[in-house]
C-alpha cells in the first residue's frame, strides 16, 4: 500500500505542476486580453486624432482661401483707386501748361499766378505717390507656410 501512496503523491505533484502551469497561462491570457483592449482603444483614439487633424487642415485651408480672396478684393479696390488717381497728374499738368502759356502771353512768371506754385508741388507729390503705390508689392506669404 505504501507504493500506492508514493504513486499517488507523485501523481498529485505532477498535477500540481500542471495546475501551476495553467495558472501562469491564465495570467498571460488575462494580460493579452487587457493589452488587446488597450490596443483597440488606442487605435480608436488614433482614428479620432486623424479625423480631427484632417478637419483642422481643411479649416485652415478654408480660412487661408478666405483671407486670400479678401486680400485680392482689397488689392483690386486699391488698384482701381490708383488707376483713377493716375489721370489727376495729367489733368494738373495740362492746367499748369495753360497757366504757363497765359503767364508768358502776359509777360509774367508762372509763379506769379495764384496757386500755381502750390499746384506744381502737388503735382510732384502726386506723381511720386502714384509711383510708390504702383511699385508696392504685397508680402510673400510663402515664407509663413514653411
């Protein structure tokens, strides 16, 4: 009977090892399950982030396009005003020419005519201002988008 007890104890110790192995396997399975769930949640979060990034990118592009359209519109208005103003120096030059001819006919210096000198200076300022306005270049925005 004693050999049977030894045999039983041996069998029990073998079963005990197997139970311990199964316990370890269950712990790993639990860890795998937890990691799988965390990984799935992480993937969902990444998908949300990607959608938000794409939305933000679209909004930024839309905002930039609106600013560009507004800038173009404002530049067009300014250019139309400059075009109108470009006629003014020519009109002033014609009047100054007439004043000079009249002064010559009368035998006086053109500067003796009231407002001639002031109009002549104004002519110079308008010519200079129009040149500056025509030479103006808007900032290159490319440096801001790099």
